[in-house]
């Protein structure tokens, strides 16, 4: 089963002192997460003041540092609108990502304006596409997109705080996608309180999943994790336990 390490997201050093922010730190943590058993890495480029960005300069720096650290690894990033001023700027920035330092894959959230167009641009630039839905409300836009069957995976990312509700959203969306004929792998992941219940649901359902500081800062028992590599190892240990 694919396990993605989401190593920083928008986390701050106030939340976790060791969160990787610079390209060198991201490359280091990415290498450690892959060595711990993650399949691929997802990372957000960060500016000097810690902000999230998709500016070409920062994307190129991140990818080049990663390639130097892990020449045979795979890294992806976000195209989220929170990283820029809006869809028009997103299109301009992604179109300008350096051709010699493109991420292997990029994520497009179908809760956002212009998602279908952004997904087409990801593919046109030569990257692998993964599309995300946050709730059943996003499913119609995804199903109508011309890139639907060109996704390497569909990310199901419930934006709810209740663990039980988050698991239910994952399973409802997954069922709707399969009923609609989507055959791409499905990946469930949660945030903070929903991380571990959603990871467990993914394992039970035979879906892909992800873990890392972007999603949560604790082990399943609620104690503070030491970092991304430990979280990866914890999920792999969970997968190794036979179902009751």
C-alpha cells in the first residue's frame, strides 16, 4: 500500500520546533521519511518568513535540494489557492515552475475555483496529477473534470473535526467515486484529531494513506511524535498488525 509522507504543510515552529521549512531541511526530512518506509513525499515550499508558496523560485529550490538528497525518490507539492492570491496567479506561477526542477506530482483540490483548469495545467507541464475532494460537495466537479481518469490517485481529505464523521466522509466519498466508475487508487487522510482514525480506516478499506507533520503531531496514543520518520514507522507498524 502506498504511504505518503506529508512532512510540513503549513505547520509553524510554534506548533512543532523541528518542522522542516528551508529547502535543505525539507530534503533532509524527506530522505529520512523515505528511509523509514514512506513511498513518496509531499512537501510545501516555504518562504523565508515561513509562509507557504508556489513561487517558481521556491519550488525549484525545494525540488533541486530533494533530488540531490534522494535522486531516485518522488516528491509532490500543492497547488492550493492559499499559497497565492487566487486562481489566475496560480495558473501563472505553475506555468512558470522550472522545467528542470518540476515536482514529480502535484495536488489539485476540487473544492477550489479553477480546479479543472489547474489539473489540466499540471498534466500539460509533464507532472503526475492527484486530485483532492474534501466532501461530497466536491465530487460532482471532480467527476465532470476532463482529467478525471488521468489521476494517479484521488485524495479524500475530510474537513471535519469529529473522527467518526471523518471516517464516514471518507467511506461515503469512496463509495460515490467507485459507483461513478473511478478506478484510480483512493487515499484517505485526516488532520489532527482525525488522523489516526482515518489512517486506520484506510488500512481497513485497502486504500492508500498518508502521515506526517502536515496532518498531525502525535502518535496514535496522543503523545508527541519526534518527527516525520517516527510517524511513518508507526503507520507501517499498524499495517503489519493482522486484522482481528
